[in-house]
């Protein structure tokens, strides 16, 4: 159902700014009402013409957020979940026992663990490959058995870039779907569905909400098909729907996504350039730098910026990295990403034993503070006490 604020007549930026701009007929309010009701009155002739029945499968505020995400991704439909993890696992639970998944070696840690440890209980088999190499994906795919190829691009925490169009071709030749965790790229910098992906996943906790005050996830599907109906069923029966309060906050956050992200991309580039020649920094990992192995592909696959995430590798090693993170004042030492406040994290500490993350790596999520202040703070922290 097209609405005033999701009309193809206007640019994405204009539509986003009014993401809660459906004018309520009764009150003429410019922001959407928050619908808390868990149940709906049945019509006297025993029908449910409003299409709403009960709050576990569906909610009007949740639907508003879904319309905005579907608009952003150019999707046939979107579903929001209580977390990014519940969105991703809903897709995997829509597969049948015995089916096979191909996933990247370097990807969001908690989801990689779920695929490694818990997916087996559902009867899924999973192979992890270097997803930056399309040939490695092609070798791992088993026609007729592989039902899902999963990508994350740029991926945590090295921001390597994978070729969505190439992976889509490989998946489709084997009659599998391609699903892309596009959390870091956001729908504004990369549109996986237009590159051939079948499903896009977001941790809406990150850039979409953008204020570090909501845990949420989203899936968007290229087609309203049988698989999508199955995903809807999984969400409804397991009760993974996002709460209406959180959906309201997510809608509010999304109204400023374009403005936030533009500034975050700009500051991340400035910070990446500054530290790429810093004597205490061995390497800056940012797809926007020509030195990054994924730069050429990122330049093709991402429009309008290379994102707000980067990592630095501290020349003096792990202990020096942990100590530098201990000395920052403006950056906040915390996990997560995509919020208005800048975060710094010694990533190996949170990922734990067995992580492929380099021990000397500090992950930076660039917020909306002045880039000059962020650089000065991190410069001072890297200098130590001298
Ligand atoms: C945070 C994150 C997730 C998990 O999302 P939650 O909302 O924390 O459940 C998945 N993928 C990426 C890339 C993330 O950053």
C-alpha cells in the first residue's frame, strides 16, 4: 500500500525525512501514532477487514517501520524483529533440516557462532569460506543441497568487501538464495537486492536506529514468495516481532539516517586518512582507502560513501592497543556500532578465543562529534604518557 511518505516521486532522502509523515486522518498529526493494542475488534460479519487480528504476527507501528525499510531496499516486503540475531536466525529457520548453507569465515561473531554451534540442531550443515573470493564460494556450493549463501559486506571487523552480484550468480545457478547482512553498508550505500540478492538483513540496532537505544533487526525480500511466507510464519509463531515502542523509536531514528550517515562517512574518511600515516599505527582498515584490498570493489558496489566503520592496527601490538583504548576520553569504550556517539573497541577481547580478529586491532565506530576532536583524542591516546 503506497503512502504519502513512500511515494516513488520523491528522492529517498525526502521520503526518509518524513518516515513518520503519514498524516493521521483523525488528528492531522505529522508523526505516526504509536499503536500498543495487542488485539483488534472483529467485524460483526465475522471478518477482520483491517487485516489486524493479534499483536504477535503484526502491529500497525511495526508495519510503518517495515514500509520505510522496504522502500529503502527496493524490496517487495520487509519484516522487523526483536534483534538482528532474531532476523538472521528466522531466515535460517525457514530452511529445512538437511539443507546446506555457505557463510563467510569473517562475519558478525555471534551469528557465526550460532551457525557453527546451534544450526546443527536444526539439521543444517554450514561451510565457512573466504567470501571475498567468488571461486571459493563456487567450490563450496552444492547444487540441490545448498539453499542459502550468506554474505556480510563490508564485514566485521576488517571491512573486507564481497562481490554481491558475483555471489548472486553462483547461488542462483545452484538454485540457492543469496542473503546479505548489509548492516554496515546501510540501505543508502549499497542496495543488495538491485545487485541480485534475494534477502537483505540488518541489525537495525546499528545505523537504522542510530541512537544506541533500541535492539532491533530487519529482513527485506526481493519477492513476496513462498520463502517469504515461511519467514513470516517463523516470526509469528516464535514471537520474534519488534515491540511497538521500539518500532516507534526505530521510525524516529530512520528519519535522520541520511544526514547522520553522510557526516559519518565523511568523518570516517578524514580519520582513516589521518591515521594511515601515523607512526604508531601499522595499518588502517577502511574500504575508502586505496590501500584497502576491497577498495576497487567497494567503489563499484557502494554509492555515496564507504561507511562509518574502520579499524586501526596498533604498531606496538595488543597490549599497546588495549592501553590506547584505555586513554581515550571522547571516544567511548564499548561494543556495538552505528550510533551518534563514537565508539572504540579492542575487538579480540569481546570475540574471545578462536577469533580471526588480529589482536592489535581497535575497531572504531564514527559518530557525529567533530572529526578534529576525535582525531585529537585518539592521537593523544596513541602517544601514551610521553
Ligand atoms: C550487531 C550486528 C548483528 C546482530 O544484531 P543484533 O541487533 O545485535 O542482534 C549482526 N550483524 C552485524 C554486522 C552486526 O553489526
